[in-house]
C-alpha cells in the first residue's frame, strides 16, 4: 500500500513566475501572409545560418525569417483594447422645452 500524504502549512520557499511563452490558439491556425523581398546578406551570416540549419534539420531561410519575426514582435508595442465610444446626450429641441 502507498504511504498517506501528509500536508503541512510550511512556506513554499523560492517561487519563480514563468512568463507565458505559448502562442495563442488563433496564432496556430492562420499563416501570416508572406512578402517576397530581395536582400543582400554578408557571406558570414549566410554561412552561419546554413550551418545551424543543417544541425537542426531545417531550412536556413526559415531560421532567418523566424529571427526577423521575433525581433519585430519584441519591438512592436502591444495592441490596446478598443475603447467604447461614448454616447452623446440627445439634444432637446427648443420647442419641446
């Protein structure tokens, strides 16, 4: 038989909040629209990404694209929720006063 668990009111010690790193479900469904661009990169950078891509069995262009997406996401200010428009009070015509 298993031992019975005994609970106590001891402090939990050092707790650490882990930031939420999982994408939202809507981010998993749709692919972003791609735009073809021509860019000149240094030979050193391209060789680095090709080498790393080979190690991780992926495409080097995909790695570069994800790096740029992460950079843009990090430096893009967060969207704020839209505020509701305030209702204007109805103006009462002079004849109704």
